[in-house]
C-alpha cells in the first residue's frame, strides 16, 4: 500500500558535521553542549547558530544524535548537570528515549532522486523512497490504497538478452566503470567509519557490482543501471549532492547509461568495438547498417555507416583509423552508389585506408561473412583452446623423444668405435709368437705391427718351399696379416680422427676470434651511431628549447611593453587629473595647506592663526585689500 511516511528530517551532511564536532569536543574531555557545537560548526563550516540548533533538534528526533544530561567534572561547571549530546552507539544511548532501531528499517531514509530527507513515498517492491515532488506526474500513485512501484522496479521486469550474453556485455561496461571509479571512495567499513551504516541503507561499490556480474544476478540492464545510480545516491548522502565525489559518481552513471544505449542500438557494434578483433569494423552486423558518404563541416565526403536517424540529423560512424562518430545533417549525406568523381574528394592516405575498409566490408557482405566470435560461443572456446594446447604439447613431447633417441644413437656408435680396437690389440700377441718361431722379429713398439706384416710378406715370397711344406704356418700367416691390416686401419682412423679434431678445434678457435672481432666492430659501430644520434637529439632539443625560450621571452617582452604603455597612459591621465584638481584649489600662504579664508587677490589662509602670523610678519605691508 502506497502512502507518504515521515522518515528522517535532518540533512545527512549536517549530521556528519555534528558528529565531527561532538567527537572533537569529547576528545578535549569536554561536554558537547549546544554552545560548543554551534561555535565549532560556525568556525569550521560557517554555519549559522540558528541553523545548527534546528538541525541538531532534527538529528535528535531521527536518532542520529543522543541528548543526555551529564555532570561536569572540571572548571566552573564541575558537579553541575548539563545538557550534552553523544554519538549514537555509545554507552549513553541506552538512556535516551529517542533512540531507534535503525537496523530494522526495510526502506531507505533519503529520497533516491534528490538524496535529501523529508516525507517520502515507499516503493512496495524495493528499498527505495521518493518525494512526491521528485516523481513525474504520470508515475505518482493514484490513491493511498493502491500498490505502487518505482520506475526502476517497473523497468527491471523486462529481460533483454540471455544470461551468458548479458554477462559478457556487462563486463565490458564494468571495465569502463572501473576507470571512473578510481577517484571514488571505497565502501565504508565499521573499523574506519563506524557511523557509515547509520546513513547508508544499502552499501554498494564497483567491486560488489563485479561480484554480481560474475554470479549472474542481473536479469536486465535496468537492474545494472539501478546499481550504478545507487552509487551516486550513497556518494551524495556522504559527501553532499554538489561535491566533487558526487560529480565523479554522476559521470560514472552517465557513462554507464551511454554504454547501455550503445548496446541497445547495435549489440554487434558494441561487442566488436570492445573485443577489437582484426578488421572488426569491416564485419557486417545483423541487421546491416546503411552505407553512405558523409561530410562534416570543413571536410570532404567520407565513407561511413548509419547508426540511427533522428529527424534531419543522421548518426554515422566513419570508416578509417579512429572510427569516429558524428551527427551529420541529412543534406551532407550521399548514397554509397554515388561515384567518387562526383564527390570531388581529396584522396589522402587516411581516405584511401577508409576506402579499403569499405571495400573489405562490402566483400564480407557479398560473401555473407560475419564475425564468429559471438558471446554465446565463447563458452566453447576455452575447451577448443585446451584441446589444441594438449595436441601441441603431445607433438612437442613426441618430437623431443625422437630427438633424444637420435642423440643417443650416435653416442652408441662412437662407443662401439672406441671399443673396437681393444680386443684386436690383445689378439695379435699369441699369433705373433707363432710366427716368431720361424722369423726373427724385434721387440714390440707402437708401430711394430706394420713392420711385422711387411717382414712376414717378404719372407713368404723369399722362401716358398718352407711355406708349402708346412701348411699350418701358412694359415697362421694369413690370419696374422688380416689382423695387422685391421690394426693398421684402426691406427690410421685414430690418427686422422686426432688430426680432424685438432683442425676442428683450430677452426672453432678461429671462428670464435672472428666472431668476437665482428661483434666488437658491430658494437663499436652501434655505440658510435648511438652517440651520434644522442648528440644530434640533444642538439636538436637544445635548439628547439632555445627557440621556444626566445619565442616565450619575446612574447613576455611584448606583453610587458604593452602593459607598461597602458600603465603609463593611466598614470599620465591620473597626473593630469590631479594637476587639474590642484589648480582649482586655494592654498594657505603661510603653511601651504588647503585654504578656506580669502584675504586679497593672491593670499588665502587655512585658519585664523596662520592669518595672524603672516599679517604681523609681512602681509600687512603688502596687502592690497581695500580697508
């Protein structure tokens, strides 16, 4: 049931002044009576004592200040009962009869429109209250028995988009709100502002709005807008309706309303302008925007999209680098089918880039191509990205395993090569001993196997009879020869490997020295170029600074000269006026003060005393006045 109720009557800003006065006076170990509070508010805030007394009485009725009788403990009022005021919540509040259970209030205490106290109308669906004078005529209740809802509750029943899509859009708007909300004070806490909750019925800040968006609590854009307006309401109650903090909150609310209007105008343009994919302005919207040539005052025709039309004005957004918006008269709009030659435009680099975007947009229209990254598809994107990431990680791991296997195989081959000569060096000893029974061989040396093979071959060619008569030594000789050839190959391999490694080390060292030299030369060259650029930049900056200083000095000199001439003209005119006024006056012949008694043709006096002194001294002999 809608009816006007009497809530609080005291101004919340003045109540905070009174609280600060009571706190300061009590910190000085004094009783906060009417006289001390009035003097403090008059000195600090410039309030009239009568206004202070009126607001203090209203604050006591509202339960925001507690009035008690307190016994003085020092000074001339020691032991005398005095009327004092206390902050609500202190131990003396239990003794006051005017205290109220403010936490049980279901509705706000201040008008949601003007943020001031008074007789208000309560909404039957929310906590908001309004003055009747603050409501439009069509939104006022018809009678006191009907059910009444505020404009915010009426608008919040409309659902705009889906939950996921709305969350995506509101996050874009929240990012803009955070930029504005940097200068806004945070929500008060009981540790820092214990009296905050006695003025603010529903505490809210941007962090709470972010939590509500994450939890999906907003069912319509009107609810989101109402929370932004609630921030303005709370800020106006705490800091005053005309304070700088409230102006910042109003700017935040206006920006939020503007963003919501842009979203309702075209959701595709809103999403693309915030997501900013490549060529975002070229993707067609649903429905498609009309393409036109638009011309601003002082510029040529430029390709643009029509966002909306209102009477004789057209809201367009231009193709090009900045994608600027403007309201253009319909007379300065041409259809996109008009040829460029008829428009007679100046084909600058920016205009050519805008035309390239226009051509890409028209190609997307012909192909029926649209942007696939819609908000409702974003929930599928993380899963696809995770699958791609898993595939990439598996391919990377398999590639790394293959590389590790390939790296291990050469090591195994190298170990086999290094281990191959070892058994071959141990085998020749018994076979050489078998051959030494018929041939005399010198003591073993590192290169002895080659000599053994050569001597064995020569002896075999010189004595065929002995070899033919004894087949066993012949077989031993062949085996010895093959073993010696293998050992020779191993020795050659080791020798060439050593030579190759030495050459490789030399090449590495030479390459390292060459690389260091090239790097040093490059660094020296870069350092010299950097020093030269630095010197040029410094000289250029100094020259520009000197030119700017000379220009400023010249301007200052000219300005000072003009001011001097003006001052001299004023002084000359004043001097002339003073001279004129001085000539029109008479002066005492004796003391040169302004005269008021005339004696003769060139003699006057300021007083009778001067007349007598001058008469007896000189004037009685020269006076031309007729006697």
